[in-house]
C-alpha cells in the first residue's frame, strides 16, 4: 500500500503544484513507522486551497488515495509562524 501511495503522490505532485495558488507539495514519512505518511501542501490563501479541494482532479485523486489508508485520514490547516527576532 505504501508503494502505491507513493506512486499516486509522485504522479499527482506536478499537477497539484500547477494549481492556482499552490506554492509547493512535499511528502514525509514517520521515521519509526514507514507506513505513516504526511503530505504538506502550501497555498497562497485558504481560497486557493478550497478551489483545489473543489477540483475534479482532487476528487479523482482522493477517491484513489483514501482507499490506501489503514485508519481514518486526518487533515489540518496550519499557519506558518516565523520568529522575527
């Protein structure tokens, strides 16, 4: 399942990065449990992210991806906090 997830990620990454407002997408793996994967995508705004989530590409990719999870997937929207000191 992990190798299939990675294939879906690497084939989707260039398309996602071409979406309006996308500033990058990365894939991360837990050091202790290689079955735990994280994707981080950065967006110029919440509106850009929501536009992506409403796209046919997202719906098609998500329908393939969610079948690969052993547990319920989680998603967070985060703010990058930079120390200006």
